[in-house]
C-alpha cells in the first residue's frame, strides 16, 4: 500500500486527486511550477478538509504558508517525487508532454516508485519503454472530466477494503511487462478512493 502519493500538476484533476487521496488517508505531495495554481489548490483543500487538519507549517520555494498535514505543496518535481511510492501526472494527453514528464520522473524518482499516467489515446507500452522501469508504469484510461465531476468521498467513508456496491468503475491499462506489485499498488489506491478498478492489456501489444 503506498504511503506517499505525488501528483504532478495542480489543475482541476490534480486538485481533485489531492483532495480525494488526502481524505482516503494518503500522504500527498501536490506539485505545480505556477504559484497561483498551488495557491488555488491550497484554498480549495482548506475549504474541503477538516479544520482540525490545519496545524502544520511548511516552507517551499514557491510558498511560505500553512500546510495540510496530509498535503504538502511543492514547486518542483524533484521535491514531489523524492519519497513517492506512486506518482500520477496531470499533464496534457499528448505524446510530447507524456514523454517529457515520464523522462523527468524516471530521472528523479526512487527506483521503487510507480508511475500512473492518465491517457485515453496513447500506448502505455510505448510510453513505458521510454523509461528504465517499464514494469512500474500503468495507464489510467479515464477522461479527467469523468473524475473531477465525481463527488469526493467524505472523510472516513473510504476504507482499504473492497469498494461498496455502486462505486464508479475505472479502467487501468497494463503491458506484458507490468509487475504484479505495480498492479496491486494502483488497484489499492483507486479502491481506497471509492472506485472499482479493472485492468486490460494495452491494445498496441495485441496487434
């Protein structure tokens, strides 16, 4: 079970993931190079999370303000992934953007770190083969709008056990090289967020 989740990009999807993961009990590091994006994310999470969580202080290169104990706001990818067990990027679903972010993550994250990249159109097999850890790469085959439009579970309503009936399905794509522990880690993450994860092979490998 991952204890630390790094989310790259504090746009609508990144903010939603940070909030949902924090409520599910994960330690979250939310990264964005734009201070305004981090500030907007901080204000949203401050409104949505329990006031009892607003206790710690932190200092980053972008901000110097109160932090949520379960969410840390950082301005560099290196700071976000240094201790991450799972990284989810929220960059545009375009080949150039995905290759660039995976290259950066592969250089900066510890060898154990798993990469989960949202993409509806790109081959996760091709993307994973551009890293030194293809066995730790997996695709989230879901539109950002389908996730951000979903209600975030209330604190305490998500457990590590099987998701309740009626939970939303989410498709995850794997390759022939995806490690079983990668599948288990990502499955647990989405279950704790209240989803029912299912897995399918990358279509590019089936041709």
